[in-house]
């Protein structure tokens, strides 16, 4: 009985060991008697006991490898160091498992060789300003070479370009001079804009003052005009009333049947008013003596 139980336990352990679960974003390379039998994708799988084995677990997620700085020489014989970052993804697990002995080392060596070839055709200034072009050329070259290894190179980035110390000092001085130049230009531009704004403000202020003076002059002229009109109307009204009074007086005298003596008295009264004026020269009519005699007789009659 005991041997049977032991045999059942052994069989169960073997069966359990033959059940494998492949997780997401991985692939298992299964070998049977040393030869590649199958590539397992995500899910539950069964293998033959004793003769099948999982030879390699291949990650299918995108991987990032940061390589150390590589010394390269530019076209103008300047020695610089460049460190690169490679983003790649395994697309064929079988080719990756059997294509190359050490894929990561192979990619690193290929990256260094490709980088030297590309930088050797560029001068230092071009190297510093052409990162995008260098990245594109390296990605195309690496992707083409690593395709038989089951690797897809998605991106290559130049992480840092390190020139010699003396060149770095020269570049820093040049950058400082450029910053100072830009600062001077920006300051001059700001002063120019400020001067323009001040001039525009003065111009606008002068225009507003001129407009205000113009409006004030118009208002003063209009007020003077209205005053003159009102004075003229008042004078005309006064003359009209005087004329009306004279006309009324004459009409009254006519209706009352005034005698020549009364008319002469009125004339004498008018002459007295004229004499009270500011005239410096008065012409006395020849009839003044008769008027004076008439006045004397009127006074005598009044006394009686």
C-alpha cells in the first residue's frame, strides 16, 4: 500500500511540474531533448515530463539600456565622449534566444561602432547641433543589424556629449558672451520701447490738451456770441421801447390837441436832456430865445 501511495505522489508532483503559466509580456522558449520545440505565449501550458524544459524566459516589454560614455573623434580631430541610451524590444523570442550569445553586449558594441562611424564624418559644431540626425541614423543602423536577433530598436538617444575641458571652457565663455549680448539687446529693445511709449504718451497728452483747448475756445466763443446776442437784443428792445414811448407820447399829444407852446416846452425839455449828455459841442437853435420867453410866460401863469 505504501509504495502505491508514494508512486501516486510522485506522479502528481511530475504532473504539477509539467503545468506552467506564462505571464503577460513574456514568452517561454521550450526545448525538447535540446532542440527548440515551441514558443509559449501568455496563458496555461503543459509540457512533456522529463523530455521538455523551459530553456529561456524572454521579456517582451520595451527595455532601456544606458551605455557608458564612448570615446569618439570628430572630423576636425577633437576627442569627445558620448554616452547613449538605447530603447529596444524583443519581437522574436526564438531569434533572440538563438541568434546571438549575449544580445546586450552585442548591442553595446554595435552602438559604439556605429557612433564612431557617424561622428567621424561630422565636425564638433555639427555634432553639438545635430543630435536628432545622429539619433535617427543610429536607430536605423542598429535596427537593421539587430533584426536577425529578434530585436526591434525603437529609439536611440545621445544622453550627453562631453568635449575636452579646454573646449568646455571656451564654449562656456562663448555662451556667456552670447547671453550678455542678448541681455544688452533686450535692454536696448526695452529702452527703445519705453521711449516710444513715453513719446506716444506725450503725443496723446498733447493731442488731448489741444482738443481740450479747442473745445474751451469754442465754448468761450459761443458764450461770447450768446452774450453779444443778448446785449444786442437788450439794446434793440430798449430802443424799441424808447421809440414806442416816443410814438405813444406823440400820439397822446396829438389826441390831446397840444398847443404850439406845449410842443415848444417838449423841445426845451429834450434840449435840456441833450445838454446833460457827454457831448462836448452843442448847437443851439435860433428859436432858443423864443423858447426861453415861452418858458418865462409859463412860469408867470403858474404863479398866478
